[in-house]
């Protein structure tokens, strides 16, 4: 049976992906009772254990005071901890105290995990070509804005 609906453009497909991912993240944050910046910070700290507050501040694009308030809030909720750097006692290192793979926190990665499973079962040559195309288009687009 022929499909009479027009094919999506690559841009439309990417926006559809982003909309679905953002919707999943909004639902996840609501179920956990955390803000967008809390979720982004947690995911960064989980992926970068022992990170310095400066790296978190740069990643999130917030002020020094903002990152201090954010870390205080996350420490107060027992989501991260501050450790004094053994090599330089003036430096704090931030480490997550949650297990992102376990409920309820796994909801933050559920969409990405499910997407990765779908990618794993797709034609790997097509996946590789698609990834290379997206990387090239992204680099070109970013390069035009400088």
C-alpha cells in the first residue's frame, strides 16, 4: 500500500526527535520534582564524577553564585556531595550520590537508553552514514555562526 503522506525532511525529523526527547525529560523532571537545571547538572555530574564547580558552571552557562546555589540545593537533597580535592584543598569535587541506572533516577536517561536500543537494532551501515551526515551538517552549521 502506498503512503500518501509526504516524507519528512531531515530537519523535521530532527525536530521531531528533539520534541520527543524534551517531552520525555519534562515528564521525568516532573516525576522527580526537580528543575531543568537540576536535571542537566545531575546528568553532567553523573557523566563527570569528581567534576569541579567551575566545569559545571561553564557547562550550564551560569554564574559562580548560581553554581554555588545549585550545588547547595543538590547537596541539601542528598543528590550530590562535595569532596575536598586531596591534591589541592582549596578545590571541591562534585560527585553524584544517586544511581542513575536505578529507579527513580533512571527515568532521566530512559528516552536515550530506549533510543540507543532502537539504534542498535537498525541497519548499522545506515546508522553510521546518518551519524556522519549529522556530524558534518552540525559542524557546518556551527561554523557559519562564528
